[in-house]
C-alpha cells in the first residue's frame, strides 16, 4: 500500500520551532533540513517508517501556487509518505484503517495542539468529503 497523504495549516512559527515542537510531541527522530530559493523544509521518519516532510515556503501563497488544492491561508504543508525504500510493507498494519484512524489523526491532532488552530487534510487517497 502506498501512503501519500497531505495536511496543511497556518502558523506564525518558524519551521525550526514548529519541527522542534512536533518532534517533542510525537517523540520523532531528528529532522534533517534543507532549503532552496522559494522554500525550506524538514524531513524524518517515524517509528512506523512513514516519511514526514514539512514544508514552509518563504512567501505566502506559494503552497497554493504549487498545488491549487491547498486551502487558502495555509503556509505549512506536511506530507506523510510510504514511498521511500525504508518503508516496510506489512498488510496487517499498513492498510486503510491505519491511515484513516491512526496516521492522519495522529499528526493532525498533534499539530492542532501545537498551533491551537485547524489542520486541513486536503489531499490523499483517503480523503473523505465533508
């Protein structure tokens, strides 16, 4: 099963500070950081071998410019992915139930606690219209 789910939110935190708070909240591994002319990002893997990629472009509106499905006003994006070679496929664990009831809520709830605001699950295989 390929997992490729996307969350977005608005925050005034820096990428470094947000990553530190998320890492502490979820006991994640150290993040690696990188940047380019329009964006800076951080990534790591969690204990389930899910890749967590957090992106915060330098300019407002860039996420929406790159992907029109990103909710307006959001300036952070999180991708949760299993497409890396480090992913260990276990059909008893990594299934639709896991993604919908564990993975997405785990990250959405943790981020909402950190930013004290709404997190949007806006794109992925398991998106359910509300």
